């Protein structure tokens, strides 16, 4: 838990303690100690890294992992913890050898180490499986998005072609309208709402005129039909048009009345 988070002070003191257990004289020759300021910390990291390199070369059976300067600066992480664990093993072995006055080798890999290796292999397999699944899902989403974009572009091109065709037909239609050229140009602009409204009003007025004329023609048609019926009725009864059937008119009486009327008027 000491190095779950960056712990510079812990790294300085623990590494110093374990290093002098292993070889205090070599540590004193290669690394400056104690540390008095930030500048000394930077120097310590460089010198202790060189010291660790010597330890790794002199003790290949410990199998020190490679360590970078960034690991020492952060003083946390899996690789850093592994290296500190190996350093602890080396310091413990040195201490036991000094106490027992005999040769001591690194312990063989036991069942727990096999379990650890299997555990991490399973974790790596799960992570690989998750990565593959995420990749496939991302690819599926990418393909769906590309297909959607292509369909939208196709639809947009169809709309553009239809709009262009309608504009051309509109130009042909407007060119046949007997109005001023300026009005024609304005009618070709589909965004000119004012002229479109005026055109609608003119069309509405003409439709109303046509409706009125239709009403007049209907009335005329009805009158014509009635007159036709009367004429047919008269034609079917020829006696109505026989002048001999009318009573005789007294011409003398008519002339006397006419003369009297003229005298009165005079």
C-alpha cells in the first residue's frame, strides 16, 4: 500500500535502507547521501539507477526488471513495485547470508508463482477478449454510420436533382407568362415571397372571375332551356300562330281614336 500512489519520500528512504543492507560501501561510492534539497533528489535518482544496474548485473538469478527514470520519478506503478520487491529479496538474501555465513540462492518458483502467472495470463486473455469485442463493436458502428451517411448523401443528391428540375420547369412556365421581364425574373426566385403572394392573389382573383362567369352562363343556360321549351310548345300547337283565328280589328275606330289623340296632343 506504500506505493499505491506516488511516494517520493518513501522511495528515497526504503531504497537507501535496502541498498546499504546489500552493500553499504558500494552504495556510498556510487550514491550521494543524505539528501538536502530537490536538486539532490534528482541527482539521487540518476545515481541510484546506475546502482540498480550494477545490482542487476551482479545478481542475474534475481531477474531484476528493467527500470526507467520515469518509474523512479513517479515512485509508483506495477513495474516500480516489482523492482522494489526484487530489491527486497536481494537485501533479505544478503542479510541471511551474513547471518548464516553460507551461500544462499534465490528460491525456486513455487505453486504460488505458477498461480500468479496463470492469474495474470487469464487477466491478459480477458483483456484481449474485451479489446477484440470492443473493436468489433466499434467496427460495426462505423459500418452502420458509413452506410447511413451514404444513404443520406444519395437522398440529398436526389433532392438536389429534383429541385434543379423543378426550377427549370418553373423557368419554362414563367417565360410563357405575359408579364414584365422584371416580374418574370422575380417569379423565378422561389425565395421571393412577395411576388409569389401577388401572383397567388392574381390567380385567386381570376378564379373568382371565372366562377362568376360560370354562374352567369348557368343562368343563361336555364333561360335558354325555358325559351326552347316555350318555342317547342308553340311549334307543336300551330293554331296559336294562325292569324285567321284572331278577331277582326276595326280600322275606322282605330283611325278615329288616333285622330282624336293627335288633336288633344296638338
